[in-house]
């Protein structure tokens, strides 16, 4: 039994954010985290940090994908 391999090109989702949009949002969330920490809002700072980590993973994932 032999297996034939082939590649199917699938388009990316049209609602996928660009790398520039992801990086801009990451910077915004970092700023929000710093502001929340300065104001003593630990819960808001924690939420912002979680979003930063999620965006960092998305940036890493999408930066290695061909255009």
C-alpha cells in the first residue's frame, strides 16, 4: 500500500488581525497593566497581563506563518 501526499492551500480567515494590530494591542495592554499597578488595581493589572501573554503567543504564532 502506498500513500500519496498532496498539499491543499487554504485561505486565512479574513477577520484575522495583522501582526501590526497584534503588536499595537500588546503595547496598549502593557500600558494598561502599568497604569493599573500604579493605581493599586491588582485585579485589572492581572487581567491586562493575561491579555499581554495571550497576544504574545498570537504574535509568535502568526509571525512564523507565510503571508
